[in-house]
C-alpha cells in the first residue's frame, strides 16, 4: 500500500486538542501527522468508536456480519463477551466467534466467559470449570475475563471464581463485572477482588458507590437495558472513568446506529466534546489494551471522518488505512457463514403448559420496560375447570421455559405482567444466559404454536396471533442468523411489529423477553427448572399463602 494523505480538522482526543492538518498513512499505519493551517477541508478526522461491552450474538448476526453493519456508524472495535454461544456450545462456540471475527479487519476483543452456566439453577448446553477458563485466558485471542455475574460467589470468595480472577490478573488481563444493585461495602468488596468494570448500574448513586470502590462505569444504552439518562452526568465528574456500551443490541437498531447515537445524545446535552469522545474512543482502548489506533504517529490507521459536531454524521470509516464504510454504506464484503448448533427438543403440545390450581395466590413476575430487572407481586389466580389460566384484562399472561438440550423435559410455567398481549404468543431461543426457549402467551395453544415455530427452525424468534405468524430463523446456535444483516433486521422488524399488534407496548418486547430467564438479574425470573429469586438466591413457589 502506497502513501495516503487525508486532510481535515484532526481531533486528537488522546491529547485533548484539535488542529487543521494532514494524516500520512503508509502500509496501514500513521507515518506522519502534519499541522497545516492552510487546509480548507471542514471534515473532522477522529479515532473510531469502541463498544466497551457487547454480546455480538444479541445482534442476531455472526461477528463478520455484525462488523459489516457496525463500521457504517464509525465503530472500529468491540469488547465482546461470547458467553451467549459459550452457554450453548462451550469452547467450540467461543472458537466459532473468534474464527468468524478473523474474517474481517474489524477489531474484536473477545473475553473468556466466567460463568457458564450463569447459575446452577438452570440447564445449559455447556459448563466451564476453572481449568477451561484458565486455558482460554492464556490464549492470545482472549483479551480479558468476561463479566463475573456470580457476585454472591465473589463476596463468598468462591474458590473457582477467585482462581479465574487471579489467572486473569496474573496475565495482565482485565476482569469485567456484573453486579446490579450492589452498593456500599458489598460493592467495595466486589471491586477489591480484582473486578474493574460494571455495566449494570441502574442508578447514579449505585454508579458513584462503584466509582469510589475503584471501578470503571460503562454507560449502557441497548435494546432492552437503557441507563444512559440515569448515568450520563458522570461525564461531568468522572470522564476518564466511563465508557459507552450497548450490551445487547438487536439488528433493527444496529442498522440505524451504534455508539454514534450515544455520542450525539451526549453532545446534545452540552457535554464537553472531548470528554464524550474520551468515553467513546480512548478509555476502552487504554483500559483493555486494545490494538486500536488513536490517531498517533505509529498507530494503526483506524479512524473515522465526521461531518461536524452538530450533526455528527459519520461519513467514512477506515481500518488499518483501508476505507470500509462510506456515506452510510458498508464496503466490507458479505461472506457466507456456516451453522453450528445444539438443539434437541421435540415438538410441544398445548397440554404441556397447563397448571393445576392450588390454594393461595400466584407469584407473578413484573417485567419493566427498558430494564433487565424485574419485581414481583401476588395475584388472585383465574381458574377454569381446575386449571389456572391467563387473565389478559389484568395483563397476567403465562410464561414458560422449555429445555432445548433434551428431546423431552418438564416445562417450567409461571405468570408474568408487563407484556400486555391481548392475543397470541411470543417465543424465543435467545433466552439469557442458557438460551432455552422462553415463551409468553394468552393461551396454551398459542404458546405451543409459537414455541414449535422456534423448534422447527432449530432456533429463532416467533410471534403468532390475529391469524398471522412471523418467525426469524436463528440456525447458528439458536442465536444468530445466516442471512444478510439488513434482511435479518427486516425480518426482526416484522416479528416486533406483530408483537406490538398483539398488544405489547414494550419498546423491545423480544429483547425484554430474552431476559426473563436471566436468574442473576434481580429479582424474580423463570428458568427451565422453575421460579427463582436472585435476592433470595433460591427457587420460589408459584403459589403463595
């Protein structure tokens, strides 16, 4: 590659300065940066953006296809936790993500999943012990220890968890946290174990406690969990201790924006542009030691061109000196992808979802829009012919989790409020973190129909009702599609639209549904083994006194 020259208003975020000048690029690296006040171009040249914590699988796309869309928005790297596919396929799944990611010049930093499965109270497709995690951490392709979700285990100094953390620290690799609601001394003890970040803060007070404990705070705004508004003021007080992340981002949003959206919102609030860009560009590169250029001589030529700080429209993205996106179009080639899966469950019947009535009230999960946490309440059951049924007028629907790793297992059934369906059912094999099939619905028949659409496709999202059905097939581990990202986004939008036509007023009903089986997020959730309280760290009865 010969010498390239690109001129404009150079934004040196690392040194918090800007000037008119020209970049000189040779063999993919910045060989010279020349200040030149005579440059007339108004375009801004700045480092590319980093998503500091994301599960690529949540985009429903494999890594190379994710990258093809992400570069349009100026993203040049992600810190990616592959624990979704690890819960399904173990090390084989992590290898799949690494190999697929290498098919693109995009910068993927994959972690070693620390909690597979997330708890012992659910059925997953794989299990990582200390030795397996240590082997992963020693690999050059693995950049850090992924989010340590079992915070009670850390506080209790669980031998296996402490061994994983010690291994990461000995190798000079960071340890990511995941401790929703943890505050005060407990937050300090958690951080003192060697955990350096948290992306689960849902209040400013919680984030401040964790900052005092020495942790970095990841300001998250994704498809389901949205904490931007609660935490963005931290950029006024702790700009060097914050990063931006999405955590989980469905394809309908990825085709529209990524970290660039976080930046636009922060700039609209009047925050210092250098603080905002530090958060988006520099802090994650420095914290995780990413091999991503920051517009310095000798750096990889990873950078973007933006029209202005007012519109903040990404006009071009460069990776190692090669343009990979221009004017809203990706220039990365579309590549064929192979499938890998673990899906054994057979068809289910409506009778599998029946619940015989018992004395007492129902314990009901309360889903919250824009949050991964849930609450709960007790309700008088609606009974027909000796069985408890849904009560759509009160927004009390059935929720079930089906073990996908065995041909036939008992189905766990509970009740939930917050989805507001008046007809039909929704189902998904994206069900954090073990990724069994989670389904909610107004009737047992509709639930069986929705679940069987997912089963037929060996994974997917489905919506049925009002004499219609939509399904998005996810044959890669039951988590990701093989189609073009734009096609996946379009089909996801159809599923989402039908879910809302059925009555749901949630912003992202499928994303919210996918977290109703995540036991480590407070409080009441449902696994394939039953109702579980994260606060009590124990199973709960469906019927209460």
